[in-house]
C-alpha cells in the first residue's frame, strides 16, 4: 500500500527538551499538512546525549515527553515516532516510542545495542526485546542508530514479514560513509524499505551528519537529506517489497540448515 512519510532531520539542543519539542511540534504540523501518515524524528531528539542528567529528563512510560508526543500525534492525526530517555524500575533507557494517529502507543523499542563511543553503557540499561509493529500501513520493525551495524536485527524483522524498518539516529558525520553504505546494505539484503532519521548540528565536540533517507528494497534512495536541518517527505509503495522478493527469491533460497 502507498505510504507518505516524513523525516524531521533536526538539530538537537543539548539538554533542552522545550526547545526541541517546539521544533518537533512545528514539523509534525507541517508533515500532517503534507499528507504524511507518519513523521519520524532522530534518536534522543528531546535532549541529545545529555545522559549524565538522565534523571532530569527521563519519564516513566506514558508520562512527561512521551505523553506530550502522544498528544501531538492525536492533535494532528499523524503517527509520530522517535527515541527519548525513559525510566523504568529506576533504570534509564534509550526508548523509541511510536504513537499512532490517535495518540495510542503502538510499541516502545528500548535500544538493545548500547554504543560505547557515546558512553551509553555508563548511564543506560539495554533493552531485552525487539519490536515488530502491526501499523496501519503494515508490519514495521523498530531500531535505533547503532543497531544498523547488526544485520541480525534486520533479518529477524524480515523473516517475520516486515516491509519497513524505522531507525532514528545520532550518527556522526565522520562516519557518514558507513551510514550511507549500511542503510543500503540492510535494505538490499532484506529486500525491504528503511526509513532512517539522523540529526544534524554539533554537540560535545561531535558533528552529526544528517543524511536521513528512505531507501527502497533495491537500495535506491527515494529521498535523502544533506547536512542541514530539513523536513524530508517521500511516498513509497510497500507492495514493491513483494515484487522484489518475487523477482530475486532470496528468502526461498536461504540455507538455514547449514548456517
């Protein structure tokens, strides 16, 4: 089925949720005006990597920034997603919450692969499960940033019928080639769409590369951003996944009996 979606490639103000939410609000309204059924924002869009102050920022499920995001989705009748800091049982998580167009929680994916180069393991607990969502447009897998380097996660989703994976990120500009290459590799090898929203700007001496993109099952970019803040919008046909899998029957030709 056709799906129009938007990617909010924003600069994230470190430790400033209200400023960041104002940008998310403006772009959610604009994405809805463009006819998008979904708008995706970057990893930790509300705070950036202000992890040492997680107690000031993290909210329990359904509260704080998560409640504000749910209300925003309902107000503009558009699905909204992106990762924020969440607290459960005294532990902090990098949590990707996806809300439907009524403001209902579709799923929360807690980042399973913590990124040592950004000190995530010092402040955050890892998630313990993957999340496959039966969204209005079809089965959709959720991941966050560093997960892109783990092909097993994407194959897990593909084998269970996912046609699309959503990936918010804070990926540094100095590894932009890895980002571009791995997005295409994950899409090609799993014959699926990837919608990945990366941030731009600078924080704590690190420059972030943007390059948010929607990649189709052939590895072609339907839309791809540069290094500046922008709201990107694309229309995709998820039926293309079935066509590609039929044309090159990778999943029928797999040999799990020997690997």
